[in-house]
C-alpha cells in the first residue's frame, strides 16, 4: 500500500511539473533572451551596419566595424541605434524590417529606394549662376563636395563648379540606392 501511495505521489508531481513547463510558466529570459517580438510602438536598440549593393559600408553603429572598413570617425559615439518602431524616426524599410524580431536575433535587410531615401530626382539638381551668390571674392566660391544650406534650411551638395555656374544636388546622398543592413536586436524597452 505504501508503495502505491509513493507511485501516485510521484505521478502527481510529474503531472504538475509537465503542466508548468507545458503552460509556458517558466522564465525564458534566463535562457538568454526576451521571448517578446518587436511590434509597432516598441522602443528598441539595434546594432547595424549599412552597405550599398557593391558591399561598400556607408555607416555602422559598431566601432570595430568602422575601423575595419576605414570609415572610423574620431570622437563619434558608436552605440546601438535607439528608436520607436513605426514613429518615422528611421527609414520605413528599417522600421518594417525589425517588426517580429526577438532580442539577440540577427537579420539582413535589403531595402529598395522607395523604402529608403526615394529615387534620385533630376528636378532636385539645380544649376546656379555664381554671380547670384553675391560673393565678395572668388575665394568664397564653394568647392565640389561641400554642403550648403539655403535660408529655409534645405541642404544642397555641390556636385560641379565651373567659371560661371555651380551645380547643386538637393537629393539625399543615398537617394536611388538599394541599401543593405546587417542588424542585431539588442533590446526591446
């Protein structure tokens, strides 16, 4: 009789333990990650490396990667990118790409121009006579690669200079490009 009570007690304990594990009432965070998936409205932190289709790295949140590929900038803070998903703080393809990810997950996003910085628009490329700039001397003429702002805060990149005109491009420098991001979700807050 005593053996039967022990067997019933043992079976009851087994049933209790299996129902606890089966119901998900265990702490999955202790296994090395948050089991929640990213949804719109979540605050997240993401490590990333952004590349062009030819493999050229144009930005990263990781100092070691920046040094390795030769884009390291002294004094720049290399840290995970923090943003609220769906708030428009990042390009739409990046926003959409993190939805459903879990902490610790890594993913490669391929983002077409329409989900990044848009297509390159020729209408945003202007040719301006140098005489309209009202410069006091020739040493003030902007150089190719220089960035200028107008009185409304619009930004233009100088793409060409000759004796009489400047060519200014108001397109984002990544407009018209497919972007590839290697990302890792660091946290959901």
